[in-house]
């Protein structure tokens, strides 16, 4: 066989040989008797704070008027938050917006030859951290009655989430060790060395339920009944042990 043809043949076989080598490596890595066991731990934690997203949206004839009115309404909303006990450091600007509004085709005033805006919309959004979850509904009522007219959502959180997940990971490892020891004993074997720890994705899943409220244009707002549920923290690991005869 010509050398050129042989070289081309070998090149074409390289991907298959590499894949086979990977598979062989996996087999050699665990070429001894072993078992892989899942460990799991979870904890439900009551929410320790709430994060409210609110906004102010103003429509005026000119951009300058829209920005000024949005600024006034935002200042009133922030003062209402502070009066309700929210610390200034827990109020964060989330976004600013200014956009022209054009007449829609089909409206009575629509003129296809006119391309100038008929008004401007200005908006300011804020993230508000509420450290007393029980007061969240009352705070929403107050801020809507004093400037805010856009409610964009509410989520719940807990403090020291990373440390709590680390504790759960340790519990998950202990759970896997317990299961492995039980299974090995039941099979008439004993555990040898721990050869692999495979941490699966952990996480916190905040599940918050809250009621709806109508924002009254008269300046009074209906309090939103807040009903936070516990936040579920989970940790999952896979341990692989060598197994030995009794």
C-alpha cells in the first residue's frame, strides 16, 4: 500500500481511535469493583427579605416635561419608601427610559405625512430590598399611593445562601456515605477508598406566591396580600467507592 494512502487511512481513523481511547480510559479508571451512590439533602428556609421592583411612568407633550414629572414622582416614591422604614442603601436605580410616542395608524388624529412625536414617555425603575417580609404589602401600598404607578414584580431571598448550601453539601456527602455503607453490607462487601466525588448542581428555588391588587388612580392603593412560601435549598452529590470483600 502506498505510503500516502496509508497516511490518509490513519488520519481518517484518528477520531474513532481517540473516542475508543477515552472509553478505554474510563474503563481503566474504574477497572476495580466499585459502586456509585447518590447523596441528597434539602432544607426549607422562610424568606428573610423581599426584593420589590417598582417604577414610575409618565407621558407628557415634550421630553423635558416627561423627564421632570418622572423625577418628581420618583422622588415622592423614594420618600414614601424611606418613611416606611426602608433604608436608603436598600433602594437601587434599576433603569431609566425616555422614548417618543407616535400616533398610531387608524387613529382619528393620524396623519401619514406627519412624522413628529405626539408625546414622550419617561420611566424610572427601582429595586427595593424589604428586610421585613411581613411589611412588603404595606410598603407597596404606600409607595403606589405616593408616586409609583408601575409594579414589576416581587421575589424573595435569604441571607448567607452560600454558607447554607455548603452545610447541605456536607449533609449530602454524609447521606451518600450512609447509603454506600448500607448497600455494601447488604451485598456482603465492605467499602474501600473513596475514588470520586461528583457534585451535582445545587440551588435555591424561591417559590413566592402573592396576591393581586388594583392600583387606584385616585392616589390610594389596595394593599397586596403577600404570602411568601419557604425557599427550598437542595444539594446533591455522587460518591464512587471501591468495594472490597468482607
